[in-house]
C-alpha cells in the first residue's frame, strides 16, 4: 500500500520506518510547522498537576525545574512517550482524545489537592481548561507553541502524488485537516481520492474534509495506525 503521513518528521520517523519495513510505500507531507513560543518563567512548584495535550507541548517546554513526580496527564501514547523520555514518573494517559483526557482527570485528580498547569499549542479544538474550571478545578493554561500551515507542494512530490495516489492518508488534527484541504484546493486535487481511505483523529478533523470524495473515512487514536492497516 501507499501511505501518506502528515505530521512533522520527528513525529513520523517511527511510523515511516515501521511501514517501510512492512514493504509499504510511505510518503511524507508535513502539514504543519511547529514554532516555539517563548513563555515567562513560571513557579512550577505552585502546581499539583500538569496536563499535556500534545507531544509538542512537552518538546517546547523547559522541564528542568518541574518536579517529575508531579501528577501528569497526557492525551495519548505519543505524548506519554515523550513525558517518560523527559523523566515524568506519575503519568496518566488517555486514549488519544481530549474528551477521554477530561474524564481521566475528573477520575484521578481531586481539585482540592491544588491547581493544575495546562500546557498547549495556540489553537486547540477543545477548551479543556474552561471545561475543568466549570468542574471547580483551578487551571492555568500556558501556550508554548504555534502551528504554521504548509501551503506548498514540491513539484516532484506533486507529480508522484498524482501518479501514485495514496491508499491511506493520516490526519492528526483539525488544523492539519484545514491545511490539507487548502492544498487540495490549491493544486486541484479534489477528484483523485476516490480509492483513498482517510484516517482522522477526531470528528472535527474529518468534518473539514467531508466534501472530498474518499473511499472511506475512519476515526482513530494516535498509536492505532498499524492496526488500521488491517481494517481496510
């Protein structure tokens, strides 16, 4: 099969190697470029819990002054993996979406313990901090990165894409879906996806691309990519 991966290279390396070792053709089109946003130094000791809704939030945070035994909530496996690399010990991991993450926090963190720090990108599809505040949590959100959409295709990549249309496209966020939709429109690629399966994290991402004619649309959680190959 021909598989198109759309996350930044650092987030795609393992899957590129995995799928290539399985004799699949793998193309890589990073739809978003991650840019760090500098933050003012925080007194991390005031927080009793910390929340990460992406691995990028961890990659762009100086964690040297954070107690690694703090109660740490991660949205999915990739985020959990990065948290472990950085030394966090007390991790709770959701199943790849923010709704599950909210429930995980409600079940495992008593707001009476103290306040929580929520580290995220500039644009989020779900206002987790506001949802938790409505449940009587004290949450401080800091934004430490932004995602800049890639709006251009290399001409050789475009030629290859048209001559060998992917069987599977993985989309990881609503922002990525919007960037991909712009590329489809810009390069008149609307009608080449009839035999392509679209894999999206979340309904908001899939809804952005609903007007394109896909073979099928699947919703998935990060970490399930290999499993999805056997569903089509």
